[in-house]
C-alpha cells in the first residue's frame, strides 16, 4: 500500500510540475479531453446501457452495417489489407460518410466484434439489432455491401452468416 501511495504521489507531483510550468498547454489539453469525451458517444450515435450487451447500445444503423461487414470478411481468416481498404472505401461511398467518420465506425465495429466474442456470434446479434433499428429499410444496403465484399464463391461460414442475417430480418 505505501508503494502505491508513493507512485501516485510521484505521478501527481509530475502532473503538478507540468501544469505549473506550462499552464496554457495544460488548460488546452484538459479542454481537448473534456470535448472529446463529451462528443464521442454523440458523434457515433452509440449509448452504453447498464446490464446490456454493447450491441444493444447501437442507435445508428451504419455502425451495425459496418460491424456486420467487418465480421463477414473475418469469418474465414483475418482480412487482408486490400480487403480492409475496400471495406473502408465502400463505407465511405455506400454509407455516405467522410474519412474520419468511417474510421470511427470501423474502430467501434471492431470493438463490438470483440465484445461479441468473434465474428460468428456477432453477425446474428448485429443483424437482430439492425432489424430493430431500421427494419427492412437497411436490408438492400446490407446486401449490396456484403455482395461487393465477396471474392469468388462464398465459404460455408459466409453462407451460414447470410442465413443468420436472413433469419434476423425474417427473410426467406
């Protein structure tokens, strides 16, 4: 316990010394942190709910579509750099977002995949959430994006994933 107090005191002293020597930089850094923390969830249309899976906190269908697309290309193996770049370009064009927003959606989508324990269990959960958010309105867009991601024939895991998405959207 005394060691922890010593470490915390040393860190606090270093921060105090930095603030004392660079007050303008410290104020700007604090303002930047507050602004970033305040705007991040609003910007991504994501809200964290207590006692609920993070996927249930998605309010923007574009985030769900992005996460499903990432999971789809990761089903068989880790995606190549070309596949990731192709996905990034498709997100920007099909979902009509800018560079920074597409990158943020990709990061959040990747985090949602890890919270869902991988791509296979994530796809049905994300599909159900997407259906709750928009219903059938996003079905066509999702099909377009997934069709462009396919290189050659579908693997068995990708076929199962499409069946899971159809089941989530109640399509035959």
